[in-house]
């Protein structure tokens, strides 16, 4: 069965247009990721939020390493 590439996107934070910054990844490319593992951290005006992996696999690619992002942006891929 072939691997399936799963997109990692920033989910809705209800930030109402305020700036959101991807501050750091907690995993690196080629790391094994389990569903529920802490994956990356974002900061908004109100809070720092850690996002968890929604699927298990290998972190295949990081597209946005850090910087300003918005809801729905493609951040990377997991090969499930």
C-alpha cells in the first residue's frame, strides 16, 4: 500500500485578522510522528498555542519554517 501524503495546515484560531506567527517546529524532517504528538507552536496577540499531529507517520517536509502565517496556510507534510 503506497504512502499517503497528508497536508499540515494552520487550523482556525478565531484570531479575527490579528497576526499569527509560527514560532518553532517541535519535530524535524524525517522524525517519526504519532497522532497527538506536539508538532509546532504558533503565537498570536493573546496566546502561544501548540498544535498536535492529526495523523501518524514521518514528517516529510516543512514548507514554512517560521514567520507570519494565516489560517489555512500549508505548513508542511506528513507521510502517513
